């Protein structure tokens, strides 16, 4: 049951992912991204990480994507004009890179399949305790470094926006 | 019957019962709101249909069903049709993790009055609260008209801004109860101080409760924060172009959101189903617990209505300033006080 759900939502995530790139209207593309995030959240839950599943929804769907959509709506973007035709060399290089990525992921998935983790559904434990313990012991330094980086980014964004109306 | 099938059947019955109860409550709220408005404004309110106007929601529902479905020419058709669903479904989904009392026994089966027991209910509520922006936002965008667009923009900025103080106030409760599970949070408030004062979180976290309540008024887009639908400026804001059942979806979503919010306030700050005195065990105790929970929830629903018909509307810049410069610092202050007054987790 859990396995069938996992593959169904994985396939749905792929469909939404393709739509993000394929749809010309920026609003539709952003909404497809919300779909991808929703599917990923379900996958996290099925893999026994409900905390990650919820945080995925709170941070990405509830905040980041809302801001992106907000900007799209403020600018009143309706439809993206057709991009100019790419140079044949660009097309060839792009195709090569895509094939390379595909190969990379196929090989990566091949090694992952051998270390499959049983799907627990995560009913009893939310994983918050384990995650908290790890973040405040083994990964304390990277965790603090990341928060410092975010603070720097916030200050930088504030400065960039402020310069306009000094 | 195998245990798995039995569990499935019990869950399906619970979902049916909870959905039915919430939809009935939504219909009743629509009537109570108007009757109460009448009371405050010294007029009768709707009292023609049935005794005390009790059948008014039925009449309204029938009217919504038989009205013509209008889709504006300028509308973005698919998103226009999707938006009412996105407003309604998250509001109903709140009830999956809201426990409504203590376990009781039916036909020898112990039933917990909760659809999905989960160790991360608080996070689930936050996630749904974040997702409930989409219905309003997309309705504003897809209508292809300027008033809904302005209403949608206002609603989005308001809901994103007030989510921060709301989450910070929640964090203090989670710290005090040391759990993200609503049942554990409610049980952490059992018992009394000095034998009379209930150990509800509202007493040590009075600031947190104030912040949370104001943030919830803004999240539910209720007066004094109903700027997204300020009728003097925006007709009715994001749902101006919606009619018939699609309008009813927004309407029901708003009331379901209010009911869920009242239940959550009860669970977080007013002890859920706990009373400051001992109650008997067994099914009678479960019944008393449910009655206590329902009464507390009903009180907050009434408070919603009372505030709506008492206070005037804020101006939009005042609303945003209140959120960022008053409520957010207050929520942090509450969190600091809680951190210093509660024992650290694991030091029992």
C-alpha cells in the first residue's frame, strides 16, 4: 500500500516537475511547483520523516512560493513571450548535459535501491526529537554557520532594497 | 472482522461524523452570526424561516444550489474554478488532527475522538494555515477584475505577516507542553493550582494568548481585520466575482476556519476538555469532557462574532504595522518569559 502510494506520488511529482519547465504562463509554472512540493511532502511522510514533510509544506508551499506568486501578481505577468531560437551549439550542449544528468541519476538510483529503507509511515514518532538532538550536537557548527549565512543574506537583501530610496 | 478493516471502518465513521458535525456547525454559525448581529444592533435578525429562524441555513443552501453559475469572460477559467476548493478543503482538513475529548467505548471498541492521532499535529496546523492562503490569492488573481485582485493581494500580505506572531506564540506553548501533539498539550494543562485555579496555559502565557488570538482574527480575515473584503472599498474583495455554490464554498471555508481556530485556541490555552475539578471515568466522563470542549469552543466562536459587531475596521497600513511592530515583538517576549519560567525539557 505504502509502496504503491510512494510510486504514484513520485510519478505525479515528475509530471508537475515537467509542467514547471513546459508551461509558458509564469503563474501556472509556479502553481506546478506547488504541486511538486506537495508530492515531495507526501514522499517524505511515506519515508518516515513527517517533520520534514510538514516543514516542506510550511516553508516552501506556505512561504516561498506564496512570495513568488505575490511578485507574479504584483507585476501582472500574463504570459511569457516565446524565447528566441537557440543556437545549434547551445542545443547540442544542453542535450548532452541532460543526458549526463540522466545517467548520473540512473546510476545514483541504482546504488540507492540496494540500501532501501523500509517505509514506516511515521505515525508514532515525528522525528523532531532525533533531528533536534543531531542539530544541537553533531551538526551544531554547520547549523550555526547556515543560520549566520541566512542572516547575512537577509541583511544584504535589506541593504539592496534600501539603496533605492535613500 | 480483521483488525485492519475494523480500524478502517472506525476511521471512516469518524470522518463522516466529524464532517457532518462541522458542516452543521457551519450552517448554525451562519444563522447565529446574523441573529447575534440583530441582537447587538437592536433588531430581530432573520426569524421568518422556521421557529427562531432555525431553517434559514436550509433556505440559504437551497438558494445557493439553484442560482446560476456565472464565470466571468475575463476570468482564468481553471484557476477560477480551483480557488473555492482550495479555500474550502484546507479549512476542513484542520479537523483531522483536532482531538475532541477523552476515549470512550462503543460496542466494546475503544474510540478516540480524533481522526488521525499524530505526534506533529501543531506542525500540520501550521502547514494547512500556510496553504489556506492559496484559495484567497488565486481567487483574487483568476477573477480578472481589479477589486478581487486588490483583495487577494491584501489577504496574502496580511496572512503571511500574521503567520509569524502566530507561530511564535505556538512555539511557547509547544515548549511549555514539550510536545507537538494536541492531546499531550491538552493533558499538560490538567489539574489545578491551589485546588481552584485551573492549570491552563492562558494564565502563565497571557501575552501569548493575546498575540495568538489577534493573529487568528487576521488569519480568518475577520473584523477588525477583514481588509481583504472591506465592502466600502473593494465590493467584497477576492470573492466579488463568485456566485452561487462557488461563493458558498468560500463562505463555508471561512466558518470552518473559524470553528477550527476556536477549537485550537481551546486546546492550546484553555486546557482542551480539562475542567478544574474531577470528573467521573468511563463513557460519562468522556461525555462531560466532550461537552466541556464543545462549550469552550462555542465561547470562542461567540467571541469572534461579538468582536465583529463591536469593533470598527482597521486601516490597511495600521494592520500591517500592528502585525510586524507590535505582535511579533510581543510574541518573542512571551517566548522569552516561557523559556525562563518553564523547566527545560528533560529536567523533570
